[in-house]
C-alpha cells in the first residue's frame, strides 16, 4: 500500500481496509518512510527539462530516491548515483548502485527524512550519521524567459550540515551512466571529458578553480531526428560540475565500470583523474562518469551538478524552401554548447531567484482564487504531515465536515464520502481545496514544460510573409501516447497553463501549424491533427492522412487562437490567420451539430456517433469565430457565425439533454448515459456567453450523483477519468461541485498505485490504477496536465481587468462561481 504521511492520509491496500493509515510501512532498506509535502505523488520529478531530459524517482512500493533509483519517464532505469561520506562512512542518498557491491561495513543507505516539491524544486533530506543531507533538484520553469527556458539542463545541489554542532570529515561522490543515451544494452556508447571546452581524454591536473568539468556521452553511431524507445539517437548527455566550491580541498574525476568506480570511492574517498578509453555498450560493464569532491573537516558543505540531454539541431521542419534542420533557441542566446553549459552553471543563483519569483506568484494566485475560503497554501520548505483526515476510519463513519455538512463514509466500498440524505458524493472533508489544488498544479508545472522545446525559426522562411523570423517556434512532443509533434488536441488541453503563465508560448506553438497549412502542405479544409507523426520530425502530412479528428481539431484551433487574443490583446495574429480560421469554421458549420461517426480527443474510448461533448466544442468554436470576425473587421461574418452558433445551441439542447432533464447524455438519443461536459469550459473562460447558467447548474447538480472515490468517470461507459478534463469541468461548476473534483484528484494523487509521472488517465475506483478495460492504457508525463491550470487561467483572466473577473470565490454559492 501507499502509506500516507501528507495531508491526504487515507490509504488503500489489499491487506488493510480503505482509510487505514499504515504507520509501520518501511522502504526496501528497512527505513521508515519519509514525510511528503504537499503530497505524495506516484513519481517525483528530478531533472525534467525536455522530452529527452526527463528523469524521475518513483514512489511505488514505498520507494524513494535511494531505493527505487532514477527512471526515464517511460520507467526505464537511468544510472544516477550520489554518495556522501561522513567520517569515513559512506551514505548512499541517490540511486541504487550499492546493491551491486559486496557488503561493506563503511557503506550504508542514508535514512530518508522528508520529500517535498513545488513548481520548481524537488527536495529530499536524509540522515547520514551525525549529518543531514539535502538533495535539491531544480528544473526551473520560467515561461517568460525564453533563453533560460530553452536550456535543456537541470540542477542538482547536494548539501550537508552537522546535526551535533561539531565538524566532520566530508566527501561527495556522484556519477551518471550510459543508460541515459543508450536505448538498448548492446548499443555502443562513447564519451569525452572536458575542462571548459577542451577535451581531455586522459589524465589531467584538475586544479583550475575557474573551470567547469563536463562529461559528454553519446552513441557511437548517431542518427539525427530519430528515436528508439523514446530516446534520441543523436546528441549527447552532459554532466557537469566545478572544483570551485567553498571549502573544497580536492576534486577528482574518473570514468569506468560503475561498480568499480563506486567501490573505489567508498574505499578511498577519491577518484583517479582518468578517462576510460574503452568505448562499449552500457550493458557491458556499464560505463559510468563520476566526480568526487573532498571538503576536509567541516560542519557544512555543498556541491552542485548540472545534467541534461542536448540535441543540436533539434527539429526537422518542412518549409516552402524544403526540409530544414532547426537549431535550439539557446544557440541564439549563448552560442555553442560549451557557452550554454557555462552560462547555465554560473547562473544558478539567478535561476533560483527567478524560480522563487514564479513559485511565489503561483502560491499567491492560488490563494487569491480561494481568498474567500481563507485558504493557506503550504510551502515546500517545511516538509511534513499536513492536516490529518480525521475521518480516515476502518469503520462506518457518520460525521460532519469543516463546513458543518453531514456525510457518511463506508470503508468497504469505493463510493467515497456521501450525503446521507440523497447519497450524492460530497467533497472529501477535512482538507482545504486550495491545498489540494496547489499540490496538483505544483506537481504539473515541470511536466508541462518538459514536453516542449524552443527552436530558431527556419532560415528559408515560408510562404506566409507575416512570420516574425526573430521569434522562436515552440514544439511539443505528445509524450507516451502517439509521439506526434504539436498534436492539436494535446496543445488544446494544455492551453490553460500557457494562458496563465505566458500566452506567447501558445502562439509560438500554433505558428508552425498555421505555417504548414497556409503554405499548402495540407490538402484538407479542416484542421490537421498534428505537425508530424514522429517527434522531432515536423514534416506534416502532405497526403492528408493524419488521424481523423476534424471537428475536434478545427474547434481547437479556433478556440486556442481566440484564447491567445483574449489573454494577450494581439489582434494582429488573429487577423493574419483569419482566412485559414474561416476554412475551419466552414467545416464546423457543416458538421459540428451532427458530427456523425468521429473520435474526439478521447480517442482511446473509440469513435461514437454524434457525441454530445464533441458537438458542443464545434458550436462553441463557431461562437468564438463571431468574435474573431469582429477583430478581422468582418461584421457580416460575425453576425452569421453568432446566429449559427445560437441556432445550433438551441438544437443541441434538444438533442443532448436526457429526458429526465437532469443531465446531458453521452451521445444523441442514448438515454441515461452521461459524460463530463468539459468542452463548455471555453465558453466560461472566454466570455462567449453562448451557454446559459441553467445548463451549468444542471450539470453541477448531477455530477455528484455519479461520483466515485477518485472523482467522476469520464463517461458512463467506463470507470476511468481524465484529470485535465476533470479540471476543465470543475471550472464550470458551482464551488461545492468544483471542490468535489479538486479534492478527489488531490486524494488520488496521494493514494494511486500508478508508479510513473503524473498520468492524466486513471480509474476512479479500486486502487486508482491505469485503466485495463476494455484495453490497457498507460499515459505518462503528458503535457495535457496543463489543463489542471483551468482555475488559475480564470484567475489570470480576472487579473487582466477588462477581460473578466475571478470565479469561484464563494464555497457556499449555489450559482455559477
């Protein structure tokens, strides 16, 4: 089971009743589990900066940093080792390399104390004899700083402090292995050691205190713009440090067989300043690349490393001048790879300050949104148990929550907390919604940006003369599902984050889609599904045979374009692409009211005739076109689109509302079915004023009647749900129903048995696992978690003044928030 030491303390177990807290759980080293804050996620982000720099630590099976080690986002192991030696005894805090060594009396596992995260950091603390270790992983999210955002490197700072007020002998060791770059164990890797930008494949005297020392690791046979098992077949891993840390008396380095390096360090507390000349596969005496620092006798000390995958060039892109190789945006900012590494390494303090600013604003905005609830957002600086669920019981419970509302709870079923009068679901009690929401968005932030890269635009340009060649293009990998480039229905659910954090990034991701279609490379009149089947090849679909989602994608493109305008005020972008948007709108007019047999973004659920939620997306998109036409000075078009949308909506109500008049149905004429009506969110977000309050109120009243312990199922066909679409739906609901959605997702985040980065698709019952019926589906680390920012996008809209006011400030409101 998952022991809960965070603010959600109910636990699920095959051996313990639902709601029982297992305070005796141990990790595989026999240590008590650490305290988590603000939540205990399935996996903790470590180095997450791009689709290829994506390292995580799973918490499955009660594991942590030095029991489960480090994994690439799909779950494949990455060698990343960290050891601190105190008075001759070595303590492993990062990785599991010690399991491959003989039993050594002077080698122990550091004892985990706390794990905390926010939008920028993941912090782990350990006990190491008379000292405490802090491993702080910083993958900064700075959406308005394009240069720093484009750097694919992450920081690890490891520090120690004495807990007995005396000084101790301290040394640090860390290594990475070739598994970071090799997709199979028999693939040959090669490596180079650098002092600054000078290669040193041999022993050198590492005494220059101003130098940065780097390991570069790559495949012997590289293939540009190719992947295997989601790993790139070109570029290199870089792992860097310095000898110039305050108090450091000696620095050493070495490459070789990982177990040999670790054994040598444990026995000698230093390395041999030697580069292994024997290039080989990582499955053959796996090559590792190590650093060691000696601080002598101190009461505190710290070292810092940077790590990441660097691909240069980074995107293959189709233009009117042919296929071009696009360089990463950081080349415009810093120069070559060595200059980029140097800047990033020396920028640590400034990056920390900027990261702190973003994090502070995030907390302030969550607090502002929930201000009427007197919410307090917990910082990650003091990890430990947050407010306890007093109702976590092994027996039937009949009690009242913090608002005085009565509920019942039965640990023997998965219905969750229910209203005893009508047996509708009620929000999980005894926790503030703001705390749950913060735990969700803070964990989502690095995952969102980790799916994108910024590039220099093509030198050859394209047929669209309105393109600004001094601005970057923004490319997304559809991680873990299709692996497409700039999938429209993956950009779309992520949209709230970019509207909140920097709308220009949304424009930079839309621009390549418009360029391709406006250059005549896509033959269909509706919107393309994606910009390329296999990331990083943004070469489009000249035959028009991409995945068929015409209503879905045409509506998405219109709504994203108008949303960008609403949050930026840049009408020129809308005007520039008006003709193409008209083409999309024409398709919607013909097919949105009666879509026929089409798939929506939830293609894993299969095609369905006349899906209610898909139809309303198209209709809302037509309404958005009426506003876009006004911006384009097309008054006739504006009136026509508005009349059409209004007429379609009136017919849609007749088709989509169940005869009971209590809820909308999944598909026309399918009585007693339901689905999350998340495609109404843009009507609220963008002030389109198409949908009446009565529909929102009806849905808000209905959702609790079909809720489960981990939320409301996506539709009546299955027990699974989508987290992003749940948060879009929550933003359209009354505050109490919204709280039901938010608290359920926060609760799932702590209790699920999923073991990888934040999934957006999971069961609302049982153990909150990945869906297995009708077919197994495992979504991992997808950027659609940007949809979790649906509430903060509303808050940002309110901050923009004329664009609207904040929603959801009254917990006890019975009308729309």
